[in-house]
């Protein structure tokens, strides 16, 4: 099997554009999902009436349904309700729905991991509920939750490949489109793999570095 290197070189600009779009979707999804999860985590931690149950229901739906189903539900369902969004907006909405559900559970677990004895000790020295959360619960919960949150960042970046189902020209869509036009399957799969490696390896190193700093900070090193 002969690999057409020249053809691969010609497609580099197209793959760069697709990689940047993939990264754009992932970054927006991570930031918005983290914001959603932070709000939901606080609602679950403080057990706010009624809203608490709504958030729990959202988390269960988000975590127990595939992204593709969520994507199609929005893609075909919203227009029937008279809501018209761009494919990019629908893809981002689905990614945030999924990511928000997973990260909510991570943050909730981190907040709930703080022992009752620490909470009682905080109240004993005169801290109010907000001070207790700010100075006792939040710093420890952030440290505990960080590794799982970082794993979710990687997870969301990988899930961007699913949005190719609604013709978002990210990496997988670009690859399958070029294969269907030029029948250069091996070349395009090599380009796809290389593109994901260029995206994932730096991000993995960055998150590993942040996790080490977070861990060392926890133990005072």
C-alpha cells in the first residue's frame, strides 16, 4: 500500500481549520459546562427545595443518554417548536448539556466528601454558613474534584467527533467527507489520527501539570 504524501500535504490547511473548530467547540463546551456544574453543585450541596430535584433529574438524563440522542433531539426537536438555531449552536448546546451533567456529579461528590466533623468544627469556632463554605468546604472540594474534572475536559474534547452527525465540519466530518470524494482512506485516517494527537497530547500534559500542582499544594510542597 502506497501512501500519497503529496495529497496529505495538500489537505493540511483543511485539517488545521477543522482542528481549530474542534478545539473551539470543546473550549466553549468545557467553560459553559463548568459554569452549569458549579451552579448545580451548589444547589445540590445546599439542597435548595424543588430546584434540587430538578437538578437531580437533569443529571440523570444527561449522564444516562448518549450524546448522539441528545444531539438529534435538539436538531430535529427544536425546529418543530419553532426554535431555529445554527448547527454550531445545537452542537454546543448538546455538548454543554452532556458536560454539565457529568461535571455536576463531580462537583457534588467533591462537596459532599468533606467530613461532618470539619463542618461541625467550623460552626464551633463561629463561622457562619457562607464562611464555612468559603474557607473550609470549597478549597478541599476543589482539590478533590480537580482530577475528575480534568478527565471530563478530555472526555468532552473526544465527544466533539459526535457532532459530525449534524454536518459540523470538525475533524471526523472533514475526514469522512474527503474519503467519500477522493477514496484516500489510509491517508485521511492518518491525518485524522495525527490531528487528534496534536490536540490531545499538549492538553494531557497541561492537565497533568495542573493536577500535580494541585496535589502538591494540598500537601504543602
